[in-house]
C-alpha cells in the first residue's frame, strides 16, 4: 500500500507511515487489490489539482472547466484553439518566406485540421489568400494559388465526411462556394474571361465581315474605304482581346528567372561594348606607334 500523505510505499495494514509518520486510513480487505494497485498519491494529487483548475473561453471569456470541449455560452470548440494558433503560424511563415517554392511546400504539407472550428477557420484563411484571377489563367501551374485551392478542396471534402449537423454542412458549403461555387471568386473570374473571349471573337468576326463587304463592293466604291478601315480596327481589337484572354500570368519564380536572364543579356551587351572599345583603343595605339 501507499502512504496517503507522502505517497511512498509502506507495509500493508500499517497504521502509520514509517517515512513521514502520517496516520493511515485502513481500507476493507475487499478493496485491498485496488489499494495496492493505486498509483502514488503524487499522481492522484496532480489529478485533483487538474480537476480543480478553470480557464476562460478564448472567444467569449466564459469560465470553463479543464476538460471543456465546447463553450456552453458561445458554442465554440475549445480543443481547436491549438489548431487555430497553428494556422496563424502557417500564414506568418508564408509571409516571412521569400522563396515561392518553399511557400508552396509549406501550404501543401500543412495537415488539414481535425476539429470543426479549425476547419472553418482554415477555409476562411485559405480563401483570403487564394488569388482567383491568377489561378483562372494558370490552373495547372505549380503556384501558391494552386496550393491554396487544393487545400480548400481537401478541407471541404474532409468536412463533408466529418460533419453531421445540418447547420455545419450548410456553413461548409457556403465557405466552399465563396471560392468555387456559382457566385464564388473563381467562378466569377472564369466568367469574366469567357465574356472577354466572346467579345474578342465577335469583334474579329465583325472585322472579317466588313473586310468581305469592302472586297465585294470594290475598291472604286466610296464606301469601300471606311468598310476596309473598320474591318482592320475590329480585327485588331478582337485579336488583342483574345490574346489577353489566352495570356497566362507568370509566377514569381518565372518572373525571377526572366529578370535574371535580362540581367545576363544586359551584362553580355555591356561586355561586348567594352570589348569593342578596347579593340578600337588597341588598334589606335598600334597605328600611333607606326
């Protein structure tokens, strides 16, 4: 058995502890097995202290017990607080990281949260970081926006499997639709690009029609000149708009490589000019010596 005061093991049935001298409370023999198997009092006291502790809800300030999972006042999950802090840490790390590839790696390797509030929080944060305009023109590129989009999609699917409450599923659907739904930012961007494409095609078709009309009426007809000029303008505008729609935005890595290449070319031109000047000076010096 163990001393009820200091927790040290003493002889079974002892009335006093031979270590601290505390009086022992004897337990019936039927409970002797439980008494002998009991942990030291230090562990028990720790548990009692833990059970007596209280803390506040981080959302509304309600006083809670140590084992509270949800706040009875606001309904938020307390156990998801650590996940929320890790989401903030992720955003701070991404902002501090200068390398785009490492940013993408940080996003992709971040584990999808396992709690209700953390899933909602992560989707909100991911949606705020997601660049729909860039992703719409570069859906297959290894980009930061692509990494956030894949995590949003994974988070949505995990929430669908986890959540049972109808209100939670409705909120999950709302957050997902804010990015990818009928009125989501990505869908709106795709719609804008489609409209621009239609305008470009229409302008090009109108220009081609005016060109055909100008050819039919003949160059001698006074109406040929404005029709011909109009066809050129509409065809040009159509081509510009269509190329703008097809143009893909460059990633930060691509812009960095392009900048390096431009610097190399500029240095090569500078070296060529200096070499030419040096050769001219050397030739002038040789002619002067003659």
